[in-house]
């Protein structure tokens, strides 16, 4: 279920919103980026030398659901 909302660095964002670095999450860091639709996802500054995998955690304009 998680894999449907992840993208790699260098890919364009399909949705505007808040993205979190999956690798950082695994290592206990919370690295998030606010992205606009169509923007190219960056490399993660905390994961040097790797393509970062970004997970969409919240879409812009969509109220957070509980
Ligand atoms: Zn990272």
C-alpha cells in the first residue's frame, strides 16, 4: 500500500503536497519537503550518494484526516 505513493528523486511530483524521505524515516530522521505539482523531486541532503525515495504524506489542499 505504501508503494503507490512513493517517488524517486528526479521524478516529477504528481501531486502538490508534503513529501517525506523514506530512508530518513527508517533511520529515525524526519525529513520533509513541500513540493508543488510537477516539480522535480530532489536528492535528500541527509542521504548522500543515494537516490532518495519520497513518500507523499499529505496532499496540499486536502484536509488532514484522522
Ligand atoms: Zn533522506
